[in-house]
C-alpha cells in the first residue's frame, strides 16, 4: 500500500496521505493479465516439468495448464526454453513438445521436435503455429481457449516421462 508522510510544518503536525491498495497481477502461474488493451502483445508463461505429465497412451503424455487464452486471442509465436532434457522410459526415436488447445495440441498449437530419445536442452522459437493457432484470426472469438502441453514420444510404448523441465512463453495479441 502507498503511504506518504510529508514533513511540512503544519499546525497539526505532518501531512499524511494514504493512496490505497495497489492492484496486483494474478491469474496465471507467472504473470497474470499484462497491461495493455486490445492489440497489445501479451505473453503467457507456462512451466512444464516431467512430474506434470500423465501418460495418455503409448506415444503421448500431457497435462492441462492453469492458463486459458482469452476470447479473441491471436497467437503470434512461442518460445520454448528447455532447461533440463526431457527423457522417457520406452520410446526410442524422437521427442516432440507441443503447446496449444487442450486435447489437440499437436494439430492446434506450437511445436518443437528433437530426433532423439530425449528433447535436449535448447531455446527455440516456433514462429508459425499449426491449425487454429496459425494465421491472423483468433483461436476462438467468443470463448477462452484452455492451453494444454503434450509430449509426443516416438519409437515404442512409453511408460513414463522420467526427467525434463521447460519454460514456455506464448506471445499473443487480443483483437
């Protein structure tokens, strides 16, 4: 809270002014609603670690984030900062990290792929999304879009995601 004490000699002593509580940014794990109206570029920051993922089937593991793109959001790009290599028990040929519309991350979202059994430590930008996350039209003009994160693992039945950590920054603008 803002509080000011002016050291001015007044008949009553000092002048005190209280500015009230300040608004805080809250809402998503790392940032909340950023300042700026429609058209301003905003960023949503998600963190993913191996323990967040649940095995969906033989080749996919995923989780639903606590973040939703607001109605009218147009994704611009996505920055993936993998700080600990993603490894798994099972798959042998490739690892892909997808972020996008929950339930269809691989076809509607952003992607990075490593042609190895683990997704190596890397910082990579996907500047062109796929499906409804590509182009200049909103993902959903009338409702919020829940964001999901998915690992697609190739080359065999995956039983566990054993290690990995990443920071995922989704840049978007609201129209």
